[in-house]
């Protein structure tokens, strides 16, 4: 949930720390973060008409 | 100073329509909004200074028209805090009691490659449309129109926490759909 919120607002120091520790341990969550960034990029590219025809 | 002609403006019509459709999800409404935008642009084209590109200028007008349309729709159908069309139950099954994943998100390898594949975009469109209308509206305000948290909360009269929950659910559902329909079978 914090990873998702990080897309909207800067996290506080304690939150960042807790996220960093967790990401270190959790493969699934690291994947999730990469995927969130991908989703954002994909939506914007779709909006700008940049998809392959 | 060169004034934009009607033809110049019409060239942007497909782009504007796609943008509006992504945001409003209703073809008739999107059509109306684009018409209003082009009309406003035609009437105001003497005022276009040429400091930005016509596309940027038109998009600016379009965004205002879209917000007006959303505002009007919000008055007719207020977006209540927990009301996201059953999304909540679906999404909650993705997590165990302690709040962690039921099934770990797999790695998608190099997802950027998918962006070059036409079939991916068909799936992407499908997955976007699967999102409940109200969730999609909020998600698009954030991701397509890139409004800030404050702006969205003000427009829809919801709290930041409501907003983050809705956005989180939107992303989870989109992610899940793409993983199942496209990236599925990837290594964990």
C-alpha cells in the first residue's frame, strides 16, 4: 500500500525506511514496485498515442 | 502571426478523442467534449500565441472541458467513499489476513518490450475497461490528466486516504489483469 502511495506523495523518513527494509526481503514487492512504474509509463504512452500500430 | 485554420485543428481530433475517451469512458460524452474543445479553439484561435504547440494548447482546453463534464457527472452521481463497484471484495482476496500478498507478484522480465507489441495494447485496453467506472475515472484523473492529489480530492469531494485506497485498488486490478492475460507464466 505504501508503494502505491509513494506514487502520489513523498514518504516520510520512517516510512521510507520501513519500505526499504521490506523491499530488501520481499521479491514480490520489488516486482510490484517495478510493475507500478511500468503501469504509469504504459498509461501515459497510451494516452500520447505512442503504441505500436 | 499565423492563425490556426480549421483544418489544422481538425488534425488533432483523433488524439483529443482518444484522450477524452480514456478519461470519460463514454463515447458520446467524449465526442461532445471534443466538439466543444474544437469549437472553443476555433473561436479563441486569435488568442493562441504560438508559445506552446497547438497540441499542448488544445489539450489544455480539453482538460478543462473534461473536468467540467466530470464535475457535472459527479453532481449527478456522487462518488461515495467506499463505493467502487465491488472492487473491494475482489481486491481483498489478493491479500492474506496479515495484509501481505496471497500470491507474490511474479517478475515480468523486461516489460518495456511489451510496449512495442500491438497485441499487448489490445490486452491493455481490455484490462483498462475492466476497471469499474468510478475507479477508472479516478485512476485516469491521476494518471492521464496528472492532476495532483489535492486537485482530485477537491473535484470529487473525497479525502486523500479515500483517494489512495481507490488508486491502490485500480493499480492492483490493472496489474493483476495484465499479469494473467499477458505476463502470465513468468518466473516467480
